[in-house]
């Protein structure tokens, strides 16, 4: 039943993408004309019209929300579930991971559809070329996730490795491509992107710090307590650390 549910969700996601690609876009040709007309004689700078500016900002928002926020959060959630001892908490974190990743893929797909319908797609810059490869691997990741082997199956370890390494790679490449996109936007419009770059950097640093803290949190909490094996009853039901116990033994001798 769980496998059929995964397949149903996968079919729904694929249907969304197909409908998005086949749906007619009113004014898409006029949008292309606006962008083509916005090139100056050098072919590099863009004269930003309100329509083009809105489309670029929406494209950036979709990808920032997807690669720059939801995907890292999904990785953190599944990391937290691996450290939790509560079965119910593990299930909640796992389903939150799945939901965040599905929404991230749909948002990134929406940004791709917006780009294909309205922007110049000559793939003459790194942002477009990296994005094209990224979309393919991005959709491969949920397909691998939906066909997860059950625990105890020999292929489970191999599946986990590829699912983990592909997820990390897609997320890291997506974040890198956001930086490339911001730089390309600055080169084509001469507008400053320092604020956006700074905000993205602060967010990524915070998420990375939180991810690293998950592994060390329990260890840090244990530092304020002595290990159980170092505490033993010696005299009048008192407990002493190992060093004090050795000194008491020497005195008694």
C-alpha cells in the first residue's frame, strides 16, 4: 500500500509538470519580444521593463525558495529523524522531509517553465547550462526516493548512498547556480545584487551550522555530566569519581 501511494504521488507530480509544459501561455510571444527588444546594441545589457522585471524576480523567488531553502531544510529534517529515538517523531520528520522536497521540486519546475516560456534560452551562459542539467538530476532524485527498498533488503544500502549523494549534490549545485544567476543578473542589468547575495549567504551559513549542530548536540549536552562508569558507591552510599576512589583505596591500605 505504501508503494502504491508513492507511485500515485509520483504520477501526480509528473502530471503537474506535463500540464505546465503543455498549458498555453497568453502573451508568451509578446514576453519574448519584450525581452529581445530589451537588448541594447551590445547584446549584453537589458533594459528592464516592469513585465521583464517581475518575471525575473518570480523566477529567482521560485529557485531561491526551492534550492536555497526547502531542499536544505528537507536534508536537515531527515538528519534530525535519524537522531531521534521517538518513533512518532521520526515519522513526522520523515513526512515533513517528503513534503518539503516535493514542494521544492514543484517550485523549481515552475521556475523552469517560466524561463522556457518567457526568457531567451540560447544557453550561452553558465546559469542556463547548469540549470538545464540540474533539472534532470532534480527529477531523478524523487523518482529514486519513491522507489525506496524496504529495510533489510541488500539494495537498501546502495539506494541510501545514491539518494544521499544525489540529494546533497543537487542542493549544493542549485545554491551555486543561484549565485551564478545573481551574478548574471548584475552583468546584464548593472543593478546591485549585494543585498540578495548577503542574505543568501547568511541563510546558507545558518542552515549549515544547524546541520552540523545536529550531530554534536547530544555530545555537547553530555559534557556537563560524568559518565556512569566513573561513579561507583564506595563509602556510606556515597559516589566518588574514579580519581577520588583511587585515593580512598590508597588511604585505606
